[in-house]
C-alpha cells in the first residue's frame, strides 16, 4: 500500500503540470483517431532518383524538359506529394430549449380504533388530537430550465498540404501548416486528416468537407493575441476556484 501511495505521489505533479499547461496555453486538438497518432510535423522528403540533371530532349520531342510525367496522373498519391486544401466553412446553428415542471401531492390517514386508546391520546397532545387525521403528508416540487445556442462561423482559406502516409486501403493521410507574419503578429493555419484519392480533383485540390477526421485550426500569436488572452493567473483562479 505504501508503494502505491509513493507512485501516486510521484505522478501527481505530472498530471497537475498537464492541467496547468492546458489552462495557460488553451485546449489542444485531439489526435486523429485513424491512425491513432498524428504523424510528426517535420516531414522528410525523398529526393528524386538520379538527381535533376536529366538529359534534355531533342528539339522535335514532345517531352518537356523537367516534366514529371507525360500521360500519368498529376494528383497526389505518394508520401511527400503536395495537394491543395480549400477550406470554406459557413455554418450557422440556433437552438432554444425551455422546460417547466410542477408537481404537488398530499396524503392523509387516520385510525378510528386503536385498542380503545384513540380517545385517551388527546391527553398526551394538549393542542388537540384528531384520530381521523392521525397521519398526513404533503409535497410540492417545481423545476424550470432554459437554454439557447446561437453560433455563426465563416472561414475561407486555402492551404497546401503534404501527404505524410499512405494507408493499407489506399487512403492518404495529409497534414499542412501555414504561417503568415504581419508586423509582430503571426497567423497560423493547420489542417490534418484522411482523404480518398478518388476525391482529389483534376486540379490536385480537395475540399475540407471531403477530409475524414479533419483537424482544422486557425489562430495566431503575437502582441494582439496576447492582449486578447486572459492572464494566466486569472485563468488558474477561474478554473480551480470552488466558488
């Protein structure tokens, strides 16, 4: 038992650190469920076999110098290939619920004969005793609740993603990251998920609605984001305060 307590005490600070880090930095995106873990952000690319010093074709050849293929499909299929992800989110949701409940009940009971002592009980209760109303109960309950949701989101962005893995059934795992810096503010866009090769258009592009297990994040960091963020001490107090 003592060993268990020592182990629990050793891992308790780790759990606390994780909670504190989440409070300070904000919630993290959940990992993709299939496959179980998101691929590393740093993607290694495979150099072209034989290098880029290809022998140029003759002047009458239909083959263009530097072309990757002649009749082949130019859409992303292999690890390291790039495809365009078009993000166009325009969602609106409005929900309003209201519930009211009320209930009242009462019950009473009496004893007409109780070993002939029903009349003598009045002496023990100087305030008066009625055998016909010897037992009585009453109850009342009221409940009222209401809730509403009004949400509107609109995002239009385009990002290039990299194929990071090819699953056994041919589906592609993609991941893209884009950062744009303006003065002292960095806007960051990340996208990850699983796509079918059949859904990729002839322009080597795909819509975000065709990405399974999609994880899309758009935010920023810098002076403006820091001024709009709740201070860390205030976030800790609001999270752990019992009141």
